[in-house]
C-alpha cells in the first residue's frame, strides 16, 4: 500500500476514539426505557444513542482509506478503552479524604465506574471483534461489487459487526448483574436499534464518503490487502 498522508484521516480517528470512549463509559451501564409506536416500551442501553456513530466512522474509514488504515483506528480505540479502564480502577482504589463530601463522592464514583473493568473488558473484546468483522465484510463487499451499491456494504457490514458486538458485550459486562431477561431484551434492542441507525444514516454516509473521496483523492480497494487484524503496518 502506498505511503501518503491524508488531510482528514487523523480527524476521523480522533472522533472515532472520542465516541467510543464516551458511549462505553458514560452510557453503557444505564438501562433506559422508551415507549415506541407499535413496539410499546423498549428497554435499551443509553449508550446505544451514540455508539453506532463509531461504526459509521468505521464504514467511512474502510470505504475511503481501506481496511489497513481502519485497522490502525481500531487498535487506537482498543488502547484508549484499556487506558480508561486502568485509570478508573486506580482512581477508585485511591483512598478518599475524610471530608463528608469526599466520602459521598467516593460512593458515587464506585456506583458509576465500579463496574468499569467488566464494561471495559466487554467493550474491548466486543468492539475489537465487531469492528474487524465490520471492516472485513465492507472491504470484501466493495471488491465483489466493484464499488457499486455502497448501501449494501454499509448496512450489510454493520449488521454483521453489530451482531458480533451485541453477542459479546452484554454477556461479559452485565451477566450476573442484570436479570437474564433484561440482558436478552437490551441486547436484542441494541442490535435492532443500532442496525436501524445505520440504515437511517445512509444518506449522510453517501454524502461524507463522496466528499472525502474527492477531497483526499482516494478510493481504496482492498484487492491485495493482508487482513490479519494483528498486523500494524499499512
């Protein structure tokens, strides 16, 4: 693969990592309920409102810059999640001062981030497997379709990637904490809603992909790419 720099690649990487961290550490543990038309009350993780944006960026990265450069972004996100988990564990483990506020604040920290190691473990494994599945499927479909029918690649790859992600994350992060029935309902709702989010964002995907391809002067096809997820070299 040719070595060259791109104007917007680093910006998209930063946005991807930011969305990944915030959606997994801030919203993942909260169960929310919305009364939807035809479906009635639907229980879901609050992080679902924002996490699909990471898959949106993953699709754009693979479509424009290719699997190998998306692979670097996936590893950057994976490392950021690992650091966040270690930081949360260290901050919680540090003894608080004797002030009334700090004693109360320590309990609040433990309530919000005390399960961070399981959330991070589930997030990291599910994200790693789901993201590479998403990128691999999209890259292969682009070659097989000769670059036509972008919507089939973005929706199809997301459907596969989110299935892998949803199958792993909630079992690892919340098994034994949530009731099994709630676990299944939230996982199914997450899969359906996140995949639906990708369908709804298709016009935005077309617009952004088109703009980036013109601005960067690139439209990568992974015909000879090494798809080994542990390979760092572009």
